[in-house]
């Protein structure tokens, strides 16, 4: 590993031939004199959100300081070292659709941000299934009978979706069918959250697996994750960036960069009180490593601590109903059993989802496949068995020795390795890892937001600060918004990861108090993106499926009416379909043959129609783009100047 001084110097260099993103001045202006009244910003938490805010403010020349309760930076994105091996808590792919965040990653890590292939599978029923879904693999694993049940369930869900889509089980069933939900979603999700899927809000599914349904998964399996010119679905990304020594490498470097620019990080320092006058925060009380409490004045506060804890720390305290709402926001805790296994290669996956109810483990990571440098000895492997739990329950309270024995036994049950191959193990516990999306969380969160919005120099950021299951890049973006707001550019952190597609996914009665967080945002891709939004492509698989279902349903209906009713005069006419559908006749056996052929033929017709429409639309778009390229404004379209940046 290169010396730290070289790493800091390297990471401080400007981007490769690119301008810094907004809010990141060039090197020559990295340390301007803070403007009068700029004041001091206190940052609570040294995870991805807190340290992104620290680096941003440091580069803007703002006075700031970071307080972290733990003894290591990175939060759930830290890297833990055990006997020369490194483990990633939770698994953190560095993939984003936000260009600013991707530039920041490259800016800070440079060549230490490597590209890795993604491979993951699902373990269910004693078998491994490829994920993303591959039809042949899934068919072989499920068997013909089960595959037919899955497809029939999917067709039923498309024809008769449940209108009230407020819970996770209904949301997934509407998109994948009830049977596939029961096979590949239910057990794993209930392991993660420790509650029935019928008690989990659909908001979690809409945020985590938005834009994905069975037809999308099948299309990606056949055409690739960005086939037919479509953008890749986040859940199906096949390659991703990853720090050479794990995600903690990013946050350790951010800490050092911020410190070099005058923004220090104080570890083992917990915020216990936030002093305010009802409109502004004036100071915070912190308890340091020595156990002593000291007061830290601040003009701005950026907090990534759990929003419920933040509210309970406010002095003077908020009204009783606000405190009650804060106490009802729940978190799911997490622990990982990491094992050094005396084998150079165990399995090719980055991680395996364990959907088997007979074991407690929810997911298994193979850290060597995230980055070869995560393991210092090429003759061993280092794996992490992830358990989702709650503080105080039996699993959380078990000793490290018992948990290592449990992980070893369950890995052997799955068939990953034998217990005798385990060389050593360790356990890492992570409290408050996941904000829980139960049926009432939106109501409680809205009460907290309404009260906190009165304090104009307080910004909540990150996964726990917003009580939102954000990915790492979205947590960083909330911190960028908050840091820029400190400089006077007011941006609403609550709009991050609340794009319109999320709201459109909620088919049932949505809470309008959540919808008010949606604000107009620029269309990605500039003018090109605007035009493609206006002239969206047809989904060939979806239109083909619709044609196939319609053709088969009409044939079944017509044939059944003839077989059940006195319509003999129409039998010869319908029998003419036998010239086009090989083997079809007006009989029950003939109907079965005709059903399959009508479905396949209808699918083919629908697919071709969608393909032709998409080709014609693409030709029209190219011509329109050529004509618009000569214009500096969009007067030709709307009669007024529109900034198309």
C-alpha cells in the first residue's frame, strides 16, 4: 500500500480532464478565506454522508469539525481488518447514476478504484439460482411444474393486480406473481426485517427494486442489462467499481483529506445534547474518550445520527407527540461472522442470497471476489455470513465463539465448505444498520420532519439521518446538498432518491405527505434525455406478452363458448384457424395446442410491432435532434426560451 502522504496528495489532484462538480472549486481556490458570517459547521457522524460533507466544506474553505461516536470512520461502509484479511460490512458496490458522485469517487481514490465483475446467486431448496434471473437456469432449478406455476401466477397478477398496493408482499406479487414472491422474496425479506412481508411498507420495495419486474428481469437475461438501448436497471448491474482495499479505504482517505484542509475528525466522541432556541442550533454537547462532557459551539449542524436520537437530544425538548414519534421509528441491527477458510477459492460469487428457511444466515459474501487484495494470503479465502437481528434478542446476545460455530455449521449446511477447513473467525456487530419501513414509519417521520424544518441551520443527511434505506451514493448526495446549503445555496436533501419513478410505482393510495417531497429536477442527459423522455420506447417484451396473452385468451374464450353452447354454425368457420395454427381444432385437446401457438404467435406479432414503432421513433428523434442542434433555445417547440443544459 502506498504511503499515506502520497495517497492524500494523489487524491487532491483535479479530475482527469474534467471540471470539478458544482461546489468543488479548483485546487487554486480550495482554501479561500471564509466569507464574513460563514461560521463553524459541526458534523455528526463520520460515515459516507458525514465525511462527504466534511470534504466538501474543507474544499470550500469552510470551518467545520466532525464528531464520531465509534473508534473507526466509515459507519456501515467501514472496512474491518482481521489477521491480514479485510471484510466489508454489508457489501458496497460503487455504482451510481449520479455523475457528480462518480467523479468524486475517482477524484479521491484514483487508480485504487478498480472495476469488478458482479456475480451473485440465490440459494433455495438445496440449489443455486443465478441472480439476475436466467430463464434456463431457473427452469432447470425449479422444474417444469414449478416453472408453469410461476408463469401462471405472473399472468394472473398482470390480469388481476391488487389495487391496494401499500405492503411489500402485494407490491412484489403485482410485478412478479405471487408464486415467485413466495419462492424468491418472502423468506429472505422476512429474515432481513424480522417481520411478515404483509407488515413491511411497499415504499421499501419501490425504492430498492424500482423499475424492475419479471419481464424486465427476463429481458435483461436475454438481451443484457442494457439491451435494446435501454438504461441498465440498478439491481441488475453486471460490473461495478470497488476500492482496492474495501470501502473503508474511501472514508479513511476522506478523513485525511478533510484534516489536511483543516476539518478534523474526533473519534469516540458522542453527541448527547443539541442546544437550540426553536429556530437555530447554537451548540452541541459531546462526550469524549475520557468521559468528560464539553460544549462545542456551531453556526450550522449537519447530522447523520439516527433522526429519532437527534430529536431526543434536542434541548429544550420538542413537544410530547414529536418525542413519541421519534421513539416509534425502528431500526434493524446486523452482525457478520467472518471466517478465514483454508482454501484458495470457495465459490465464484461476490455474494449469495440465502433464501432457505432452515438456516438463519441471510447472505454470504466472498471478500476475495470483491477485490483480490482483500485477502493477504492467496491460499485462503475470507467469507462473511450476514445475520439480521435486533439488539437484545437471543442471536445478538450469543457469544462470539457461539456465533462462529453457528456460521461454520450453516456454511457447511449450504455446502460451501467443511467445518474442518475454518482456520479462524471473528464477529462484527453493527447496531441500527437498517431503518425499518413498517406500515407507520411515514406518519412518524413526517411528524419529525415538520418539527425539524423549523430549525433553519440544521440538516439531516444519510441513511439514518433521513430514516431512508439509501445506497451509499444517495447518502453522499444528501451530504453534498447539505454542504452547499451551508454556503447559501438552499437544496432540499429530502428530494434525493425521491425521483418521480418512485412515486409512479405506488399503484395504491399513497400518502400525500410523502409526495410533497417531490420537487422538479433536471432531466438527466440534457436535451437528448428530454427528447427520449418525451418519446419513450415501447417495451418489446411487454407488448409481445400483452399480444400473446390477448391472442391466447380470445382463442380460449371463443373455443370454450363453441364447446359449451349451441353454436354449431360457427364451428366450421373457427376451424379454419387450423390452417394457421398447426393441430388446432374445436376440441379440448385442440384448444391446448392452439393456446400455446396463439400465445407464441401473438408474442411475436407484438414484439415486431413494438420493434418497428421503436425504429420509426428513433429515426424521427435523430432527425429532430439534427434540426435542434442548430438552435440555441427551444423556441421552435414552446415559443419561449428554455435552458437545455
